[in-house]
C-alpha cells in the first residue's frame, strides 16, 4: 500500500477534580492515537498523512496493531472512566478504514467477577489474524468475559487469569459474536 500505519500512546495530564486547584495536582491521561504516514520511497494510494484519536485511558494502555490483505486491526485496553469514579477497563478493537482511520467494525470486551462489588478487568496481550478468524488474547482479573456489543450475559464463569476471544470471519459481511475461553 505504501503507507505506514502506527498505533501510539501519547501521555498528557489533567487537573485532579477533587484536589484544590492551587495545589495543581495532576493526573496522567493517555491518548490512543492512530497515525498514517506516507512513505516517499513507496507510493501510497492515500497520498496524505493522517491522525485519529481512537480513545483515552487514565492508566497506561496496552496496544496492538496488525494487518493482512483483508484489513487493518487496531486494539487497545484502556480505563476510560476516571479512577476517582471507580473506572474499569475495556478492551476495544476494530477494523480500521485506511482512508479515514475510523473503525469500520468496532468491538469491545469487558471483564466480570461473580462476587458482588468486585470488578473484572481485561488487559490486551496480543491480536492475531488467522485465515477465517481473529484471535484476541489477554489477561483477566475476574472470572467471566463478555462482548460489549452483545446483550448476552457474560460467558459462563470459569477460573483462570488469561482469556482468548475468537471472532469468526472478522472481515466478513456478517457480524458474528466472539467465542471465549478462560484459562491459566
């Protein structure tokens, strides 16, 4: 294609809303940014560079970017709700439009815990494109995982600290729910 795509984390900070302003207490915030650069030695079918913020996190996110001839997949796990509100992590992933850098297909994963008042967390480890499916692996604090785009209850409770989510025919026209497994 002649373009270089990069997924980056850019650190910034904001004032903590519950600290007196005169103390200037700052809290880190991380911007997850997709960049498209043009390689002058290899013509790109999209002749201009581009940048798009995909999300933010109040803790340093895990990121992954992979591609094949069928498309580009970006993924990141982030805490999008400020920690002083008790935010939890969500793993976001999607197929990117190379021109606009928007998600053409967006998915998400959330961790759960069967004990009341205990949050489940998911953290991204890896994204692999296989013929016929997309594999997402990560770490889990909790004992169940669910897709954020689904109204189905979380995948049945299992013991383990890692998970795998398989998205059948991820680049196909029919959106199918992922299949989950939790393991050690």
